[in-house]
């Protein structure tokens, strides 16, 4: 049997994006020993892809903003199936977390009077996103990474976690391997924080980087934790659609926040065609009012391009299906038109959107200061994830915490743009704080050696089959095709049941995947490991989506196109049964306290 090295920490954090790094900082500041495992290199986390900004009601650009408005916007965006306590904590604590980043060296864009500048974003009533041009995620990671290394946190780079190990039902450690040599390592800890990001690689077209294979979701699920809201997938409305090599790469919502408009092949600004009733009072009545809003006119209302992402994505999908799309299967996003309004439009665009200018110039040979971009929906984010306690971020498994995209609750049926980055730092901080608190009072865990050996044996099985079994890349490709086609933006029960049947067949094929060669940087072997996680999350998405027989937020059912009041009273949970099968069930939503109900009602006016 393969030998393995062993490491021991008080708090072990899996994932080095914004949530993981912020958790590591908080735990280290509490005086406990902290280990950090990341699948890629430190600084390469998917958080860097969050470009537009982080939402925090600092009221720097509009003094009407407050935590109450932010809370109400978040609940409405999530169609009121959010965890209200998480939405409340997030809205209240985000400003302090942003100021903290500034104190640690983050260089935000400034207002003329020197305060942190804030921009408009979809679903937010007022300009609320603190930003660094269109490279905010990169600045967040840079700042947190510097602070993490300053505090002496031990980082294990290019390690993949294979299994969570329990001790009497409590989190005790993990089995991982290093990608460089393929050697196994056992990490023990009194508390574990999962901060592993999303599941985008379950789909064919995604903005997610290669790491987004649902590792934290699946690790927690297989260990017995509850998942919730897995049916709610966010398809970001604007990903690149050309050239094919970059299809799905994100085009920040900041383009629309700075005045960019969406047009179909007929040149019509189609977003004015369909404005939901609950957003009509806050949406511009004509293009001129929409333009004034993007330029900071407090008397103007937001343009329809800044409605919630689920709605914008469906509108784009509608135009393409009706034959009014762009040549490469998307629509046109035009920021160049602002030359009609601004004398130095080219310089303005390059200053405000430097990454977007560079991205299209280098990858598509297109100058966004002169031509429209071709964009379309891309799998971007999952609202669903590990069910956690709102205050502590502890999962239903004692000692196992989760934060960021792999945790669920704050977003409900749809995430507002910009809430993800502030979510990372608000709940990353809380996860690190409470994990350290638990670790200080906990005894050292015992790791079951037999469980470790079983996990190692299972991980190495693809090598035992040599080159005679299934190709893991082909199984993953087929899974991605199935999810894109049958559990995508528009869903029906028959198609999703077909997907569930296909997922079962992919599981059977995955049990026969094989690789040859050695374990050093063996990408085929890595795909075999990722495939197990992708199959778990894909099944949870499809089964939960079948059960939600209505349309709400990121979940749109063509066979049930309307919202139903009944489905506003619970979340769908997913849990692994002793026989390995998956059960999906209803979890009643706790009632919103009267004082927060009043906040929501006041903001509807």
C-alpha cells in the first residue's frame, strides 16, 4: 500500500480563494496552528475572475444606501428563499470587511474626495460595488495572500483532497495527494474549513477555471453533510462567445454598469422588451434615463441591462432562440456607443475597463472602444452548497465548516453581482473565527487508518486497469454535454429525468476509468478524481431541479414557468443515504423576524 506523510493542525483550510484566505487569517490571529491546502498555486484561485467589485453599503456614492437597502436587495434577488440571517449579517458586516482590506493594503478606485469609489451593478438599487478597475478579485487575492503569508500560515500548494475522514461523526482530517509527484498525505485537524468554490466544470460552457469541480460540495456530501439549493445555478449573462477557445470567459457586469447596452442582430436594445413587474418601479423608462443612472444621476432609475442575472440571461437566450442572435450564437454588448455621450470615450473605457479591453484585444482581436462584443450566458456560479449555521458557518457535521461558494444560504434562488466577493470576506472571517474557537476546546482527533487505506486504494484503481478501461476525459465531456443540454438555463422534467438516467450510466462508466503512466502530474488521473465529485454535484443539481416544480431565480422550468407560493416556504436538501443513493427532501424556511420583514416592505416602496 502507498505510504503517506502526515501533518497535524488545529485548523485546516481547504481552498485558497477569498474565503479560504480570510478564514486562515482569522484563525491564525486567534493563535491556533493553521494549515492551508490549495489545488493550484497560491494566488491562482478562481476568485481573481470576479472582476467588477465587492458589494458593501458604504454609501460613498449615494447617501441613500444602507445595510437595510442591501439586505432587501439581496432577499429580493434571492426570491426570498435565502437564509435571512446570512443576508442580514452580510449586509451589516460587508463595509467593515472592505475597510479592513483597505487597511491591509488593497488599492481601491477613489471618488474625487478620496473615498473608496463604488459602481452600479445588477440588482443593486444604488452604486454599491467597491472596485479596482475591473480587476477587483485579483486585488482581493493579492491583499489576503500577503497577509496570510505575513502571519506564517503553512501553505500546501498543488494538493488535491480526495476524502474527508471522520472520527465518531466529527471531522478529523483529510486524505490528499500532491499533484507534482502523486504522493499521498494525511492531514489531521480539530476543525476543517471547506472553501473550495463552485461546480462550473459540470457544464460545457463555463466561466469557471479548471479547479471548479465541486470538490467541497462532494467531499461534504459523501461524509454525510446536507447540501441545499443545488437546483439554483447562475448563468452569467455575458461570457465571451468568440473565438471558440475562449467561449464562456467572463465579461464583467461592470461593462453594463459603465453604460454598456445589449442589442440583438436587428440593433434593437431588447432588454426594454421585458421588465418584471416587481422591478418596474426601479427600472428606467427609456434609454436616456438609463444612461443618466450609470453616470450617477440620483433622480434616474437603473437601465434594464442591470436587472438580475437570471433575468438578463433568459432574455439573451430568448433572442438567440428567436433567430435574433449574433453570428456566433450570442448577442451584442456595446460600450463603444458612449462616444455619443463622452468626448474621450476611448480613454474612459480603457481606464474603467482595462482588463476587458485587453481581453478582447488579445483573445478576439476586437477593440471594445470601437466595436460591440459578442456575449452569451455562461455557467458562472452555484447558489447551492453545504448547509451551514448562519453565524458560525459550521455544517451539519461537527467540526466541519464551509464558506464562500461551496456554502449555501445567503443567495437563495439568485445571487446579486458583487455579493460574492463580500460574501467571501464576511463569512470567511466568521468560519475562521469559529473554527479556531472550536479547535481551542477540542481534543486531538483520531484518524481511522483503515478509512485512509480504503481511500488510497480507490484513488489508485484507474492505474490497475492500465489503458483498457474508459477514457476519463470522454466521460467528463459527455457529462458536461448532458448538463448543458438537459439541465441548463431552461429546464423541463422529461429532459432532467433523462439527465438523471445518463448520470447513472456515467457513474457506471466512471467505475471503469483507466489511466497509464506514472503518478507525476498525470492529468488523466486527476480527471478520474475530479469526475467522482462532478457526478455527485450533477446528480444533486438534477434531482433538486426536478423537485422544484416552479420557476424561481436561476431555476427556470418551461413546464412550470410561474412562481408558486408553496415553494417559497422551504429549501430542497440533498443527502447521501447509507446505501450510497441520494435523497432530496424539503427543509422548511425559518420565519423572517418582524423587524426584517418591515425592512423588506419599506424597500419595496
